[in-house]
């Protein structure tokens, strides 16, 4: 499969007059990331742990699962920790994963819209790089 086929698509969302990009992650992405980041013998275990987080929305599940995988960085204990965090509030893992720089300053009124947009763009670039690697 060509790497361009693995790139995520983008939806735009207005959030406090900011353009926030939302990734669409498919099940193929999830499987590929698990195989890339974890030992082969742990693949089934990783799926079971991820499935402990479940919402009523399949695309939302995949997005949260991708965030958990990104934040855990191949560490099983971190994976479990982020699943538990997502079960309490999925937004915590999504914001840390997708927009780590932006969310550190999101409510700082001294930061200009231009600076915020720059951080969002940088966050998006790092997320795309992580997903496509």
C-alpha cells in the first residue's frame, strides 16, 4: 500500500473562531499502528485493552484509539493508563495527542489568533507525520 493511501482526511470545525483539524482514522490505520509500535506477540492484547474504551460511535472510537496509541508510544503500561483516562473523559487523550501545543495555550488570551493558528498547523503536521510513519 502506498503511504499516500494511509494519510488521514480532514474535516474543519469552528472552535472559538479557530479552525481545528479533526483526523479521520480508519481501522486499517489502527492495525498498522499497533503492528508498528508494539511487539507482534502483544497485538491481540493491545486490541483487547483498546476495546476497553468504547463509545457508541465507531469513528469516534478509532479516533480515541489512535490517540491512546500515540500517547502510549509503544508502552503497554502507558496504553492501559491512557485507556483509563479516555474512559473518564475522551477529550483529555484527544487534545494531548492531536493538539498538544495548542491546548497548552488555548485559553491564554495574550496569544494572538495568528500564533494559535500556527500552533494548530504545527500540531497537525506532527500528527500526520506520526500517523503516516
